[in-house]
C-alpha cells in the first residue's frame, strides 16, 4: 500500500535504505566512509541514503569510543527521526551479539 503510493508519487514519502559498504582488501572487511566522524568499527554503524540520490547521506551513526557515538543528519530528516533510528540501533543487534 505505501509502496504503491510511492511508486505513483501521489504522496510525499521518503524511503531510506542502508548505504552499501565496499570491500576493503587491506582490512579484509566491508567499510563505509564516515569522513572521520566515526572512528571505531561496530555493527551499530550505519549510513542511510534516499533512493533518489545514493550519494546524499541523510543520517549517519557510528561508534567513536567505548560508550560514545556520533549522530549526523540533514534535511529532510529531522532530529526526532534521526534520534529514534539511532536509539533503535543501540538497543540490540540480536544476530551480532
């Protein structure tokens, strides 16, 4: 139902998806470029992009210390949306712990 409305462009719906990481041969792992904002690897790190422009990161979240994280967002994302998504990421990663 929501996807049908999105396809027809009859509603102002923004679909976000995880940005695909790229394989780094040096670290032998998948990585995302956080431009220095995220400094520690973690399964909780993510970047969300719009289906309209995969190079425009709307929300990024990642570990910067043992118990500290960085959260960045830009329009059309709101503070409330970014914070809610970040909290859901911190809560648990069942398959990874």
